[in-house]
């Protein structure tokens, strides 16, 4: 495996992890927003 192949794999992995992180944070933010709305509706 050459250096260029390894660089491409690392870059691809970085992009995948970054995308997963963004999706996770968006999901958590949406869940928290939903929870806040439900909690305020009950009050």
C-alpha cells in the first residue's frame, strides 16, 4: 500500500467521521428541542 493510498483512506475516514459527528450532534439537538417543547407543553 502506497503513501497516496493511505492518505486517501485517512482523508476518507476523516470525512466519514466528520459526517457521522454532524449527524449525531444534529440528532441530539433535535431530541433536546423536542424534549424542551414537550416539557414546556406539560407546564
